[in-house]
């Protein structure tokens, strides 16, 4: 494994940082920003050139993802980092021609309809049904925890098409136009007060047969590729690094009550806790680098992606708790002039709760690590 980037990659890092300094910051519109990324070809830089990409090396993509995550910028869209790569692998030529150029231009917004009220960790037990009727599939059922469904143009959806088959079979992968009749979307208010998740209901929704991705009844195997793309990003580690650095800087300059001349950082247990988190970021960064390095060598990271995802999301939770404790009572404030760091630490703590659930729970990912990485038996 190479432990340094090429001069070309470092030059690209500088280019990305200069772009971020000029185009991104508080108050900037995320959709306008991703349009600018699309214009530069950065949204799909690692796609093959024949599909609208730049054929960029995986390590170049890693540099880009790392800088975007660190600067809290929306450097990717679901279409670019999940849907497009899945279609490149499994889509028909007609699907590729219809959707890939639009994704590369950031003209379509996507959401992911996998989880259901009774099928989250055990996704293969999903019950949403699709029945063939002439040139269409008629879909009935419900999805939940669907991020961005209220703004999405299309959904990638899993539905059961053969109820008598073993649960990992008989599932089909669909592309669903969210404007079709029979779709109802209800936002779910989270404890942050935001509505990033939704529940989506399907009542006799007719989806054209040409919107099936891959083989009928073999959609589970298509979905595992989508999930691997989702779990591979370095953003799950680096996304919390900027906040952590700001907490450390705040602790070093803020006087501690009851300790004349001392700061919050001078408290031994606090300093040790922050040092442990700092080490965690370095470990998580290298785990993510390993995934990208494997991809650059033509290898397929599977349990390695699960390792990086599990470690990164659990690190983010530990970081948020340590930061919350470091700030003391004032760290509970979400807003107002007395809220340290603009209230971002309690918000990070609230948001971190879902991180070890989304894109596969830590328990599911540990099962993948155990069975596919360590070769341990099931059961």
C-alpha cells in the first residue's frame, strides 16, 4: 500500500481547495453548488469516459471526497455515487442512455427505497410487492427512512416479485418515477427538528417493465453493489474531523471555571479523551484509504468497506459525545450567542444517532466482517 499521494493528486487537492474557498461557505445553496461540480465533471470523475465521466483514478476520487467531506460541502449526489455506478454495472443500454447523461449533468434527484417498517437490518425480508401486469409491474407496499424522498425525481426500489422464493431471491430492483400516480410521501420529523427522512406508500403504482435493473428476481445481488458503493466513502470518517478540530481549538482558548489560568483543554481526562478521538480519525482515514487503494488495483472491497463504514460512524458518535462533554453545560445550547461553536456540537450529537443505522447497521456490518472477512460460520 502506498502511503503518499502522487504529485498530480496533491496538485488536484490544491485545485479542489481553491474551488471550495471561492464557491462554498455558509449560506451557499447546495443544489447550485452541485451544478457547478457537474459542469467541471467532478460529480462523475471516476466514471468511464463513455458514460460521461473522466476515467479518473480511484485515488483522485478519494482526494476529492476527502476535501469535500472536510469542508462540509455536498461533493456527491446519490445519483452520481450510487445509482450511476449501479446502472453502469447492471443497467440496460437504454437505461444507461436515458439516465447516465442526466445524472452526470445533475439534472435528476434520487432517493433509495430499500428499508421497510419490518425490514431494516434484515432487508431481504422486505414485503413490498410487485406483480407483472402486461408491460408494467404493479407495486404495493411501504418504504421508510427514505432520505430526500420529498424532493426526489426517481427512486431505486426493491420489491418482492416471487413470494414463494427464498427471501434473498424473488426480489427485483426497479427505477421508479416519483411522479407516478399512487405514490404518497410523508416526512418524518427527527429529534433534530428536521425532516430528512420520509415514509413512502405505494398503492397500485404501475412501473414500466423496462425500469427493471438487472434480472427479475435477482435484484438482491444488484442491491448489494449499491450498498457497497454507499459504504465505501471516506466522508463517513472525515465528515466529523472539522468539528473535532474546532472543539479542540475552543477548548484550548476557553478558561475553565474553578481552575485559574487553566483552560478546558488542560483538564487531564478531557485531553486524553480528545487524544483518543484524534487517533481514531487517523485510523479511520487509513481504513478508507485502503478501500480506495484496493479499488485502484482492480480489487473489490466488501468486508473492508463494512469495516470503514462501521469504524467511521461509531467514531463520529464517540467524537460527538466527547465534544459535548468537553463543552460542558453550554454545549447543550443549539442556538443563541451563548451557544459554543454556533450550536453545532449538540446538533452533531443528535445527528450521529442515525449514522450507525443508515447504510446498514453496525450489527449487520459486523456480520459481514465476521463471515466474509474472518470466515466465521453463520449462526
